[in-house]
C-alpha cells in the first residue's frame, strides 16, 4: 500500500511539473495563467497532503518507522506549500501585477517553492526505496 501511495505522489507531481504547468504558462497570458494556477495549485497540494497523511496512517499500521518519518516530512512540506508559501507568492504576485516582470522577492519565493516541490518528489522516491530495505 505504501508503494502505491508514494508512486501516486511521484506520478502526479511529475505529470504536473512536466505537463500541466508548462502548458498553462506557455498557452495563457500572465494574468490568466495566474488565475488558473491559483485554482489548480491548492488542489494539487491538498491532494498531496491527503496522500501523505494516508502514508502516515499506513506507516503506523504497518509499523514502518522510516516511511513514517518520510510521510511526516511530506505532510509538513505540503502544509507549508498550501498555507504559507502559495499565499505568500500570491500576495507578492498581486503587488507585481503592474510590472512587466516579476520582482526579486517573487523569484525568491518561487525558487523556494520549486525546491520544496523537488524535495517532496525526492522524499517520495526515498519512501519507495525504504520500503524495500
């Protein structure tokens, strides 16, 4: 069951990164892309949060300590993205709307967001590896 949960996490995150986000950013203008991403990302993070909480529960039931630590880590990162980083990015983006390019502050938080997203993917991969050890 943990293998399935971590695989779903990796799969949907990779799909979103390689397919959904680039299509949105390359197809829509900045304003409409922003509107759509503001609707999609919270659902993205909520889905990941639900899966990571499910991984916590299954890890406890199966007494998988390593997986439990990974799942807790993932849960914390999804919570951070959902309730702190995305709202912060949206606030900065709203202030930057009049500009033709994003501010350094936006770029800094967006980079932080991307690093956390990659960490979540890496953590899910590690979760799969730990299941087999």
